[in-house]
C-alpha cells in the first residue's frame, strides 16, 4: 500500500449513528453526527465491513475501549469471515497506558486472538498484525505483563519496518513504545522515538486521531511538553465526539502551566463524558479540572468539582482513572486550600487499586500533622506503610514507590510536629529526591502535592527562606505556574531580602489569578506587597 493509494482510500470517519440515551427512565433512540477523525486501515474484509472497521479503529485510537469492542463485534457480524475484527476486539481489551488486564480480560483477549487465527486472514500483513497481539496474550499465566508488552513492542517494530507505507503500523508501534517506556528513564528515549515517528505521520494526516493523541502521550513531560502543543490544540477539533479527545489536550496544558486552556478542555470533556454516561472519563477530567482551578485560586469552582464528584453514583472501579480521580479530587482541594481539618477527616474508600486508598491516607496524615494532631497522623503513616508493602508484594513496583514518596512526606511533617527538625528535613528531602527520579502516571495531572514544594514549605516553616527559595524554584521547573510554588518563591524572596524577585513573583501570581473567585491569604499578601512596594 503506497502513500498515494492510502490517500485516495482515506475516509473521514464522520457518520450518522444511532445512540441510545436514557430519558426519564426510558430508552429513546436519537440520531447524532459522530466525528471521530480520519482513519483508514485497509483490510481484506468485505466492502460493507470496511467503513465499520475504520470507525472501530478510530474509537480504539481515542481509547474508547468499551465502544471499540462493540464496534469490532459489529464488524464481525457484518462479515463473519473478517479475522481482523477479532484482532480489534483483542486490541480493545488491553489498555496499554493505563493498567494491566486482569485474568478474566486476558482470557477474553486470548479467545479473540484464537478466533482471528482460526479465520486466517487472507493477507500476510493482516496475519502479522494478529501475530503481534497474539504475542501479548500468549502465556499470560506464565509471563509477566512487562515481558509480554515488550514482546508485543518488538513484534510491532518488525511490522513497522516490514510495511513502511503502512501508517497504522507506525502509529501503533509508537503507542507500543510509549507503553513500555520506563518512568525512571529521564532520557525519554522511547517517547522521543515515538514522537519522531508520529510527527512524520502528523504532517501527512493532521486529522488522524491516534497521531495527535499519541503525540500528546509521547511528550507528556515538563521538558518535552512544548513539542506537543500543536497536536494538543488539534486533537479536540479532530475528534469532538470523543470525551477523551476533549480531555487529552489538558495533559500538555498542565505541563506548561496553561490553566485556562486546561479548564476549557476539561470542562468540555466532563460534559461530554457525562452525556456519554462514562463515569471513568468524567472522573478523570474532573481530577484535571480540579488541579487547574486550584492553581488560579478559583476555589469556588473547585468546590463545585468536589460536589460533582460526590454526586456521581456507581463508579467504574475496574478502571484505574475512575478510582484515582475519585480519591484525588477531595484530597487536592483540601490540601491546596490549606483545609487541614478537612484533609484529616477524609474517609478512605476501598478499591482494588490500593494506591488510590493511599491518596486519602496521605491527605489525612498531612492534614492531621499540619493541624497539630501528630498522633492521628502517625496512624495514617502506618497505613501508608502497610499499603506500600502490599503493593511491593504484588510486584506493583511503580505504585509502591509512589506510596513510599507519600509516606516519607507525611512522616516528615509528623516529625516536624514532634519537634524533630533534622529527621523532618531528611525525610522530606528524600521524598523529593525519590519523586524527582521518576515520572507521573498518565492517569494523573500530577502528584497530590509535589514533594519538592512540600520541602520548600517545610523550610519556610523552619525559617530557612534562602533554602526554601531554591526548592520552590526547582518545583516550578518541573511544574510551572503552580500557585503554592509561585507564592513560596515570592514569600521566600521577600523574607530573604530579595525584593525585586519577590515583586516579580508576586506580580506573576496576581496575574495568574485574574479569574480567582476567592481571596486566599497568600493572594492578599501578594497584593499588599505590590501595593506598598
């Protein structure tokens, strides 16, 4: 398949579809124009099945996995001999950037792979695609998730090399590179390689949803975020029918500290997710929305996000982002608005993703310690230690490390409450260093509160403003335009006698909060300083 052929065959996946929506307890059929972007993945299935297949792949590229399974199943119904329909089902059961499939899902994926092999695709290219996903599902009872993910990545690399004109091979290979990137690799080798592949396709196919989407994931890092700004602003326009496409640009906006763009993105995503009855997408978008509101002191709007979270009924516990957002939203609000009593009183909610329970215990410990109740804080620190050990035993190394960062940070403030200054600083510095050695998971806009920002606050509390200044500035390099870090720099500079730096940072903070709907004490201090200086 050469480039010209691919261009001639390209179909805009814009179709009239029938959606079922609930109205007053009844099911009512409505017609809607669906826009998922431009995708063409030529297969040897029937002519009637081809546009259905293209739509299904478009859904897959926007991580609309549940709808993808339905769409590929519909392809199989249209053409029972279409082996690639079952490839698509297997692909839709694996969420490469979110969480490993559980045993039941792995079994379903393997059944789909076997069905695809039984039907035997009529082209070698299609058989290679099926063999690649087979490599992920094969021996899942013997081989760990990372080993199988790496095997799939290598299979996709061979497919990418073998079919250089197949843009879908390039796009899926880039996603595989992102899926196997280690959070401790600060060279970002996989991500840069994926980004370079995707940028070439983006130049040819600017309306391809997967290309824009995966460029965002490739560069979802503070040092790389600028590379994805064009793709971020493009993706929501390419696939407006996808709630995830409305949300994904905010990954880059947050990395660059563009709070109002983040807010616009995630407000649209939350509404689209609610309309699509996707609790997962709604909670995921609300978590990012909460993060952005807090940075501009839009605390009333942030409180509405908490209310929206509380109003959500059944939660999709099987999806990591739903459980994470549900725990993170109230924790962020309480901690960043300095509601220590509120943080200390948060109620943990059990989840199979136990690291989400850790979020609540971290907030409780921090709130209690900073509110002067070291005894209660210690109990939550002990619970964090237990959760960390359980994650370690389950070989969930990444999340065990994230909980350990929280444990050290919370323990530092307990030590401070006990008057153990040296121990407090050692614990807090080790938490910040450990956090610097890794990267955030795609499920979150960032830590509940950056450990290095907490270190700056601890140093300020210990009346060491010069040292605090350095830590706050370091925090801003990895998380630009954060309210509390900006204030920390300004206040530290003021206390250190550097009035020019204080003036500049206070002015930056005031400008950042032009849409503030509350007068935080920090913002009042900034305005008072600027008025008299």
